[in-house]
């Protein structure tokens, strides 16, 4: 089959690789009908995530048709059209029983690697380094899905791929980011980053009852998309975010702040941005926490900072004094997709949201290298790329 493979920093290639096979009794083989490039895939593309190996198949957002099943898979059948959750979860361990699926204790065969970096291991993840299991991803013609009874969701007849595809990751992730804010009527929520996850956080905050959402980014096309969902916008290259938020909220600032950026945050200017770039370049700091620092400083007293942007390692100059003295709360985590996707599917069916709004570019699988480059450089107002095998 053809698959999009990683070969190093900014080097991905579509190659012919062996077809996946059933390895365990609850596996399924999915013929991929749609897959997408995620913003967190760019962290791999830019070389910031360790333990990648040449030839690794990328992609954790995908869906398609089941074409083969293991003997113990009872609730999924050949011919089922399904979307696949990016965290691989067994459904039976301590954390899965609490529906904290991205913390599954049984799905990462390389847990010892993650324990050295994180203290404990998260779940396995498709196409996202050997730190999270070394699983082949879904930017391919076929993919093996372990624990497919837990890791797939049947897609209703009549629902398009682009309406269902983002239940794999970015819609539940954005929704979880908003839910962690514990939104009350009248709340103002600020969202750093208007990429795909940020866009879903914005819309989810409104779905959960926020009165105002303020979207922060520097790309006009992203801010325009955020405005289309009723968000107020700030271009951080044109104004001070902290000053603008102070003015917009009568001096109190947002009730909750969502960091939908993560480890490759950019700053408009200033010494702190240069500091992070230099430290990251010499590998003495793995992540650039510019958005996270600003979200902490911007949040009102006793507010909540919700972090759904991906971080991979260590950060410097964390404003712990501000965080502690102002009684802030931080909530974070890889999304527990399987906890959310049934209820979000119902929202799609009821017409409350059409997730396809975020797609700006559609390409064939063979164009994946161009898709990554376009997405990275934000060429042609690119916000989200969907690939068709």
C-alpha cells in the first residue's frame, strides 16, 4: 500500500510499504477513506518530538471502512464505516474504566520510554513517535486499529467524511478544552491560537454557554474564520494582548483562557520570544511556552487556564508566582476522545455544528509532502488539509 512516511525534519515521503495485518484478536483493518494533517503533526515534521524513526507512517486523524476483523471483535463488522480515535485504549484498565482513555495503561508497548520523560506513560497514539508506541498511522491506504471495539465509532449513513472525520481528534479536543473551563452563563473565554483545534474550542465554548469568546492569532484568515463564529478577535502582532483583554473586559480579564497553541508558539516581538528561540535551538529548552505564559498572565483571578496545545518536554520561565498568588487552576491533557465522540456526533446530527467548516484544502494522499509544506507555511490561507487515499 501507499503511506506517508517520516524521514527526518521537514522530510516526508509517500512510499509503498507492507499492508497492515491483524496482530491481536480485537484488531480491525480499516481501508482509509479520509485522513488529515493535524497541527501536532507539524511538531513531528519540524523535528521536535523525539524517538521518531525513518520510515514511520504518520497520521492520527483518519476514518474509513472495516475490511477485516480479529476473532474477538464482536461489535464491529466488515463493511462498517467508522472514524478512529487517536488515543489507543483497551477499555478495561483503571483509567479506561474512568473514561480517561488517553491514559490507557495497556496500549503503549513502549511505556518505559515515556516513563523516563513524563514519569508515567500516556496511551499509545497512531503515527506519533515510538514514545507513544510506534504505531503506524492513518495517512495511508490501510491502517491496523487495535482494540477496535473501543477505538472506532460507527458513522451514520448520509453523513459525509468531512463531517465525521474530525471526531477522531480535533473536535473532541477543542470541546474538551472548552469543557475544562467549567463555563458559566455570562463567561468570557479567551482562546490562544485559531488553528483547527482553536476554531473548535471557540465554537465549543459558545455551545457550552459562553457569552463572549475572544480569539487570538496573527493570521487574517484564521481570525476571519473565528469571527464567522461570533468570536471577537485580537491580532497579537498589532496590539498588546494583555492590554486589549483588560480593556475588553472592564479591567477584570477573561474568566478562562485556552492555550490551543502548544510547544511551537510564536511571539510578535520582544526579548522573551528571542530567548525561547535561542534556548530551543541549542536544545536547552524543548518547548516554546509563549502562549501558555500569556494565558496565565491574562486570566482573571481565580480563573481557569485550559491547555490543549501539545507540549513535549520542558519549558522555562513558567510564571509560578502569578499562578499561585492569584488562585488560578490549570486543566490539561491529551483528549479522551472516546468519552466525547458519541455526544458530539449527536450535535452534528442535530445540526448544531458542521465540522467541515474548518477544511480549506483537499489533496490526494500522494500530495501529502506538499500538504505538510503548505500547512506549515500557511500558504494559500491554509487552515486544515484533508487527504484522500
